[in-house]
C-alpha cells in the first residue's frame, strides 16, 4: 500500500531538490522517496560504510600491493 503526502516546500528548496534529483538521475518523486527511505533506515553500521569502496576495489581488480601503495 502506498500513501500520498502533500508537504508545502518553498520554491528555492524545490529548485535545489530538482537539481539534486537530476544529478542522481532521478525524478523529484523518486529522489524524495530515496531520501525518506535512507533517513528512516537509520545510521549505517561500521561494516556498511566502506562497503561501496570494497565493491569498487574488487571490481577494479587492483592488486593488494598496488592498493597498499595508495594508502
């Protein structure tokens, strides 16, 4: 089940909202839904924070020795 909620938002915030949505490749509705979902999910765990980085490193096939040189 879904529900529609109407919230008055000032024009200046709508412009910024639309810009952020476009940057994320989403329309306004999708972006707002993502914001609400992310906020309600709560803070990320210490395991979740670097997970995106770990996935990118694994996909890049950078060797451990080369990765160690970066850090």
